[in-house]
């Protein structure tokens, strides 16, 4: 590892990535979608280890950024859900390719998290399943 890589790694903190994601979203997306674009950009950079300079609305997530495995897609989804405080229903699934299509998908299909947990089932009430 070169000193340049080590130096770069010091500045890839969570707060730095959040600030950079705000700038990136403001430059590339309209005001209505900036919050979602910020969360998507942050999740892509944090999960795939790419730089914001590599992200553009037309960037192909699979070919250009290398998100090939389902585990990477699951991490991206969980990152977006955590950033926005929402969740995605199991259907429909994302079938697009670009960053802009992912932002549009999130805008269209995100749902707010439930305010209270569902009732505990029989197994959890007798200690078989932990909450």
C-alpha cells in the first residue's frame, strides 16, 4: 500500500462521504430527488469502494462499478434503507442498470418504516425467536 492510498483512506470517513454525497447529488440531480440521490450515492460509494468521480447518472452499476454479486446489491439496498429510514417491498425488484434508474426506482417504491413492531407470534412469545 502506497502512502497515497493510506492518506486517501484516512479521509474516507463516514462524515466525509456524507458531505461528498451531498455535493454529488446537488450537481447531478434535480432538487426533488437530491435526498434520494444522496443516499444512493453514499450507499454505492460505501459498499463498492468507488469514488464519487466515477459516479454519474448514466453510470452502469454492474459494468462500470462492478456490482455483480447479490450480496453487494443487498448491501446497497440496506444502505439506502438505513440512510432514508425506509424499506422496500419484495416486489417489484430493480431491473435497471444506471444510477439514475436506481434513484428513480427508490423514489417510486420506497415505503416508510412501520412505527411499531408487528405483534409477536406464538414461537417468539415462548422464547423460540428473539426480537
